[in-house]
C-alpha cells in the first residue's frame, strides 16, 4: 500500500534547482501524488501530461511500430516538462525555463529508478 | 456457522417490521402492509458470507405466547445466542409485557443461560422529543432491575430514524466471531491510509460491523445515520436497476470514500487531509481488498442455506 504523505515527500526531493513541481499519475490520468504545486491545480497539469504521453505512445505505435516510449521532454514558453513511465504509473517533472534538458532528464531517471521497485510491488498486488 | 436469534415481544410491537427493514430491504413505509405474524416465522439470513442468523420471529398474540412457554418451550429457547425483546413504548399493558418478558428470561435461563439479551424500546417516534430520554431511562432502569441475574442491553428505537440501525448493529456485532481481529486490521489500515476513521458495513444490511477511529468526532450517532442514508440510497438505486458500487463525497474539510470492499463488506474511509488525491486512497483500498477477504469468516462446511424468506 502507499503511504500518501511519504510518497509526497519523496517527490518533493526532486523539487530543487529550478524544478518547481513533481507529480505521479495513474494509468487513467488521475493524480496519485504531487509535490510543489502551491495553489495551482495539479490535476489539470496531470491530465495534460497524461494526454501528451498517451498521444506520443499511440503515434509511436503507429509510425515506428514501437510503443516502448521511454521519456517525453517538452519545451514550453515558460518552462520545461519531462514525463516518464514508472511501473504502471506516469512520473512528471515540471521546471522553469532556466533548467537544462540534461539536468531534467537526469533527475527524472534517478527518481523513476528509485520508485520503480516499490511502485511495481503495489502494481502487482 | 449458524446462530439462533429470537425476536420476541407483544403482538404489534414491531418485530416483523424491524426485521423486514434490516434484512429484507423494506423501507419504513413498506412495513404498513405487514400483517400479524402467525406462530413463528423462521428466516435464515446470510450475514458476512458464512454466518447464518437463524431468526425466529415469534408472533406476539397471546395464544402463541402461551404456547411458547408451554409446549414449545424447549424447542424455542434452546441454543439461543441472542434474545431480542421488543417493547412497544406506547403499550397500555406494561404489567403484562413485563410478565411475558420475565417468562422469556426464565426460559432462557433454563435453556440458554449464556444468551445475550437485548431490549428494544420501540416506536419512540410516537413519544415527544423532549420526553424520549426520560422515558427511555425509566424503562431501562426497570428492565435492568427486572432482568437480574441476566444482563440486558437496552436501546430506544424507531423504524423512522437511524436508532434502529444502532440497535441492530450492536446486536449483530456480538455475533461476529472474529471481530477483534477485524478491528486490529482495520486500525492498521487506517494508519497506513492516514485516514480519520474507517468503517466496515455488511453489504446487504449496511449494519456497521467494525470501525476504527483515529481522530475523535463529536457526533456519536454518525454511524447509524450513515447506515440509514446509504441503505436508502442503495435501495433507490436498485429500484432503477442499478447496483450501488461506490461513492466519493468531498468538500473543503474532508473526503469520504464508500466502496464495495469484499464480497460481503462495504468500507467507508474518511480523510480530513484533502490534499491527498482520491486516486491514492482508492488504490490503497484496492490493495487492501485481498487481505480483508482472507479475514472474513473462514469457510465452514457448506450446507444448503435457505434464502431469506420475506413477506
């Protein structure tokens, strides 16, 4: 089972050096845990991120015959977003513009490998 | 596992109505069409999977009552787990009611001395609001005194509000064999979830069978109120052919999740930390299901269990 507050704490560890918020979504796009959103709506961001991921995965399936999407990096006007798959969930990091993609990718890879085992246990239960 | 429950009381005191509402999905209004029970009506109610409540709804007309104490005495009063005696609060024949009650107690003492006795002071809706507590306390005192050496637990009930659920929840709670194990597990569950409280309801009757409270709440009657409300909602759903599965209630101060939990139980989780997303709690409830399924009363030898007989 998930301890919601503990999970939030783990996610907040990524929120340094320009990375503003982190979220964990389930396969349906609903928010499972988040950290760092302040008073902004995390669920909207989650829904958008989940949507982006699914569209890329589907197009990859169609055009490249490969649905093993690893990571999606998005450059927006006011920041950057990284999305990746952890167990059967989606992990999403949102940063300001000043953060480089390399750093973003490194952080998301580190966090996802850390969360992979515990979250797989929950997924399989 | 069969447990025998005797439902006794004077004619017209409300025994069959109560039974119909709790076990046969009647709403209070439907009970108007119930007639007098002839002799004893037996019903086997499946509760929590493998517990079968063998309900003896004994007709209260004098002729039958006399019979119970005479020729049917052993048959009726043997192997009783619970005796529920219903008193009509408006009865004009208090002396007679007490007399019959005491005869029951005598028979119980002889045949099933370990039985638990519950006295329901029923039809409290007919008593004025401000009088209710006083009248109930009076009756309770009398009954406790008259019941000695047996102990009786008294409840004020009415089919028109949640008090019926409170009484029956308490009664049924006594019959569940592994209740403390359930509560321990529920308590661990609540701690992991960070929930304020977690309740377990029996699926068909919506009686509260177990609960754990991490944060105190000021309304002590909330459980039966919830039972009443959700049961009514569930019945309305069935009327339009839908079966109740789950409900999420959320506002700025709390989030409550009511979900079908195991094949026989419904769980209600109340969280006051509204920042925890619903999906997390629902995921946890899903993960805990298997564990609680195992806790349900272990499978005993299967015998042909009759379905619930309803009027």
